[in-house]
C-alpha cells in the first residue's frame, strides 16, 4: 500500500512539473512573439518616418526653387550639381513633428533627377540618432520605377544591416528591409500635401537585443498605409514568424479612417495591444 501511494505521488508530481514547464515555455514564447512584434513595428515606423521626410523633400516647392527648406524639423538642402539632398538636424537634436527626436544628418544622392523614372537614390547617415539611439545603415537604396500603373509612382526600397544601438547600453536591434512604396499623390498639387499617402508591402527581418530572430512580411493585398496627415501606420496585417516557435504573430494597425497610436499583435488567438509611437521593445 505504501509503495502504491509513493507511485501515485510521483506520477502527480510529474504531471504538475510538466504542466508548469509547459505554461512557462508557452508564456516565454508569447513574450518572444511580443518582443519581435514590437521591434518589427518600431523599426517599420522609424524607417517610414525617415523616408517621409525624403519624399516630402522631392516634392517641396521651396527646396527646388531656393535650394533650402524646413521639413519635419530639419534644415533640408538641395544641390543640383551633385544631385544631393541633405537632411540636417542640429547636433543637439530636434523634434521631427512625429513625436520622435532626431540628431545630425542623412543625405540622398541620385543618379538622375530625384523624380525621374529609373533614378536610383543612395542614402548615407552621418552620426545620426533617432530617439537618442545611434542609427547606422550598411547600404540603403531607393529605385524609382515610375508610374507602373500609369497613375502612381512606385519605389523599391532596400536597406541592409540597419543597426540601432540603444543609448542605455542594453544592446542593439539589427534588421534588413526590402519593401515597395506606392505613392498616392494628392492630384490637387504637384507638391507634397497632407493628403499624400503610401501603400507599403514587403519584408522586414531582424534580430532583437534579446536575440529573438524573426522574419516579418507585409503582403501586397494587405499593404500597410502611411499617410502624411497621420503619424501612425495603418491597416495590415503584417505576419511575423519567430525561430523555434510554431505560432506566427499577426500585427494589425488601426483602420484607415482613424489615427491611433496603437497596434495589436494576435498570437494563437490571444490579443496584445501596444502603442506604435514608442521606444523599441527590448
């Protein structure tokens, strides 16, 4: 009888131990999914906002008329001879109008006119920081494919080894992007207006400071919407897959007719809402 009780206790302990371990592993993996989703969103948001300043620059009336303009808190300069646009913030930084802090400069150099079809634009960052975190990019180019649909300009955007080193020394976020930007230009003006917008799709793959490796993809038919009149991305979803975890994370942005600082990550039927406009999830 004593032996029987011992066997029962051992079995019960094994079941409880396995159950606890399963819950812990599941919760840990959900945290990994959330961490990857937060980094995907913050990385996407950051690069789109930086590109917004460039896209505003190439359709800015003052810039091409005088060679200088003020856009998104930056002094922007145009050099026709060098075919260069310099986007410059003070060394001590400035707010960019989107709720973020930018310091120092980045520049775009084109093989042709910035609005010409087939123009290839190369970007270089100079001691640049975003929200006090240091941003470096190994290679970043934009190819203007022209009006592929006969109406709207389409751009292929590729950036390799985008690295964000955190100012609090907690690590860095490394990622690559290969995306398409389809510009919906406000027909009322040749220059940029608050009604201009972009549909964006493609990939953003990376590794977070917690060593979470993920692949993120936005399908063409669920493109993310970027509007100049709103600081936050919209629509989706994006699909995030994480190594060694069977559940993908579906990242949903707000509806097109709203402007909300929130996204929702859906993992295995569980909903996790977080703000878009925030420091990167670490």
